[in-house]
C-alpha cells in the first residue's frame, strides 16, 4: 500500500501546532486591513475638506488623515489579535497572518498599540484635542464593546457601525474645531450605509460565521427574513439622510440629484435582496454598496 506523506506543518494552514512561519513586512501591512483603511483615508479626508472654514492647509490635512488611518490600522490589528482563534475557523480569514502563524500575537499586539498611540498623538498635536478624543472613542468602541460583542449578539453589527462612521467626523473635527450638524450628517450617511453593506456580507459568508460561532442574523435566523429587512430599512433611511448635505450647506442641487439616484438604486438592490435572499442578490447589493459610497462622496466634494 502506498504511503502518502503528510504535508509540512508550515503549509498546513489552520492545523499548525505552535510552529511559527517567517513573517515579513507584507504580513504587518495585511494586519492593518489596507483595503478597509483606504475607506478610512477617503472619508476622513472628505470630512476634513468639507469641514474646512478657510483655505485648506495640506500639511495639516495630511496629519489628520494619517493620524486617523493609524488609529484605524491599530484597531484592525488588535481586533485580529482578539479574533485569531475564530479567524482560524473561517475559510475567508484562515490565511491571515495571525491564524497562519506568520506573526505572533505578542508582536501583533505591540504593533497595534504602537499604531494606535501614534495616531492619537498625531491628531492631538497636529490637529486638535477633539479629533484625538473622537479617535480614542473609535478605538474603545471597536475593541472594548464591538469586538467581544460579536460573539454574543447580532446587535454587534449596529455597534460596529459607530466606529466605522467616525472617520469623517474625525476629519471634520480636525478642520472645523467643533462637531456641528454638517459633521453629524456625514457620520449618519456612513453609519446607515454600513448596514445594507454588512447584511450582504453576512449572508454571503453565513456558513463561515456559523463555523466560527458568531451569532450573526443569518446564523440565528437561517431564513434570512430579518437580514433582508434590516438591509432594506436602513437603505430606505439612508435615502433622505443622504440628501441632507444640500440642506445644511455642504453641497448643491447637482449633488442632490446624484444622491437621490444612487440612493434609489441602493434601495432597489436591497428590495431584491430582501425578497429573494439569494447569493446573486446579496452579491449585487454588496457591489452596489461599495460603488455607492465613493460616488456619493465624490459628488458631495465636487458640488461643495
């Protein structure tokens, strides 16, 4: 009988028993979730631009955006330290540096704390205390409340949308020196947008979440009715809120028309997902949502 050799421990992902692989710079970059952090950079920069009351100082703007990105990157790293065991149970996260043992939990913790402290310090000294406090609030809500809550309640999605919506408010505070109706409008748009976006993700990866023991809505209610209704009602709520920048003086009527069109399209995609709860409709809603946000920000800025 032919004997098939076992794969080496350093390539058997998810089945390593204390063997550490060689880490490199790309692993540390991956821990900061650069694609997600790009959204942080864009929204915080937009918040700074829209919140400016005078000509923009590009150096100060860069300090505010980089500081916000550092805090967001640090939060992402520390979140993965906490969730490294559950990440090892899901196919889409199995190859991350921590579950794949390319970076140790200790090294990642030091890295995440360093990024977070540096970001808050940069905001405090390069922008203002308010921006730094908002960044600190982002870190605390994300790590102390949202991250452990994910293992206990589907309501964690709503809680997690708060730190996700704070970057534009941080940028606004850094430029404006105060949080006013314009900044809260930007916060509300990103907060409401996240729910249809995350409901689509939760539905597409519900088997992964079930394997890891996360009580997401599609896991505790497999028929998906509440998942679909959450996506739909938050998309409906987003539509009038997305028009508010015109009425608070952030943008003009061209933006209004674009936001109305984009919002209606997102509602239609959410209706389709709520009605069918199919993989196709979830994927369409997901891609529609990630198209919606940069377009509405671009329209807001161009028609400012």
